[in-house]
C-alpha cells in the first residue's frame, strides 16, 4: 500500500469528528420536533375546550322580525320627586270681631284686594259707644275741676296753718281731699281710655299686609265673637303646596330644594322652594310633608289642586325614549333582547320626564339592549333580529 511519507497519515482513514457532529444535530432536531408537536397538541386541546364550553347563540330564523334596539347607558340627570296636593296660603290670617260686636255699618274690601297692615276692612256701628265716650270725656273735666278746687283749698290751708288759724289735722284732711280728687281724674281718664279701646275694636283691621282671600260679612249684619272669621287674609300673598312624600324621598330633601308647581288644568309652571319639612312621618301612611312656598301669582288660587316636582340633587341613571317604555296593570316595563336574541320583559320604575326622555330609576343598569319601539307587538320569548339604533 502506497503511503504519503510527508504527512504520515493514511488518506483513507475515517473522520470520527464529523460523524459525532452530525449525530448531535439530528438529536437536537428530533427534540425540537417533539416539543413542537407537544405544543401543537396543547393548543388543539385548548381550542377544543373553549369551543366545547362556549355556547353559540341560537341561530336566528329568517322569518324572525327585525327590531331596533338601543343601549341607554347612564347619564347625569336631575333627581326629581313627584307629588301633588292642594294650594293654600302659607300664612292664613282669620280676621273677626275682637270686642262685643254689633251691626256692621260698612265693608270696605273685596276678595282679591291687597291690604296694608292696619288697613280698615269693615266698620261696626258705634254711635252708642261714642256717646258713652263723650260722657266719660266730660266726666274727666269735672274730675279735674274738683281736683283744682281741692288743690287750692290745700294751698290756702297750708298758708294758714303756719299762722295758727287752722290745725295740722285740718291740713291733713285737705291734703287727703286733694289726693282723692286727683285719683278721680285718673279713674275718669282710664274709663275713657277703656271706652275708646272698645270703640277701636269695632273697626276691623288687617293684622298684616296681604291678599284678601275670603269675605263673609255684609253691611247690616249683626256680628259678634261667635261669628268666627269675617275675613281671611294671606300674609304677603304667599302661597304653598303641601306635598306628601314617602319617608325615603323625604330623606333626599332639604330646606331650599327647588320645585316646580303646575296647577291642574294649566300648562304653566311656577317656581318655588321647600321652606319646611315635616319633622315626623305618619306611622300609618309612612309619608311626610314637604311644604313648598310660592310667590303670589293671580293664576295660583288657594284650594286648587296642583302637581309638584321637587329637585333632590343630581344622579346618574339610564334614559329611554317614551316609545321604549310600556305599561300594563303590573306597572311600567321594557323589552330587552338577551344574548340568545330572545325577548325578555324587564319591570322598571320611571322617574322624571324631560326633553331627553324618561329617567329609569330602577330595573336597568344601562348595558341592556332595549327595544326602541314596537314593543307592543312583541311577546316574551320571541326570537328577533336586533339592529342597533343610530343617532337619537
């Protein structure tokens, strides 16, 4: 066998290093393939589990009706409490006869008139009392004349006692006579003042400025304390409505809460404020009273019925158009479309009505698909094709 003497190596000897390198590369490729296969199997298993556990929506038949739905969300709205009641004077002042009375001579006001504090409403005939007062005034003059004479007698006696013409006992008697005469003057003056006071009570006056609500007396009528109120006056013309509210609603109010009052049969609303909240709750009805003050307006008539809406702050709540809210004997409700595209009934409590729609106080959280309209033609359990409403 020929040999290369210079290298000292056989040309046909095997390459053991190259053989070991190829075997290691094959092992690595095999390991990577096993890992990739295991990963793919795990992914397939996960996908299978998800597909098995995920419930597909029921298929919607072609014959199912298409309905427009809306998701109301939640927006900030004013919390409005609604109630009703009768209008009345905030401070009603009954005015009657304070003295012994008599025959009415004249009546000077009519219902609806404005009066000042102390203004004369009616006059009771008082000629007899005036004569008595004249007699008492004359009696005062007589008493004063007697008092002057007694004073003069006393002054003269005082001058004579120092000269010994009269005794000190006589001087003391004249002093007593003088004092008694002076007292008679005071008595006569008091009697005249009493008579004048009785005469003054025969003039019926308004105790404060305000609006005359009623008049129940006519000239020639004989009146006395037993007749009761001859006039009723609303102090300063202010009115109020006593709104009956539940104890939960009462807890949301405070003195100064704004309100809008609308008389029955009128489209005009009047602004007022809560000026007093009932300190107690009726144990039978579980309601309290919120008294809403209103300024005078000729369109507001005491005794009339009115509706009141009281603003109790602001809150966030869903809002829906009127077409989405239905009602029956059970109350207000809406139809929603569930995940299976079926109709469900949802009872709701409706709050205030505004230009933006109806406020839903309870029953919805704002994420539901609510049937926008045509709810009256649907029934719970119906399958529908929902389409989202765009715009407002």
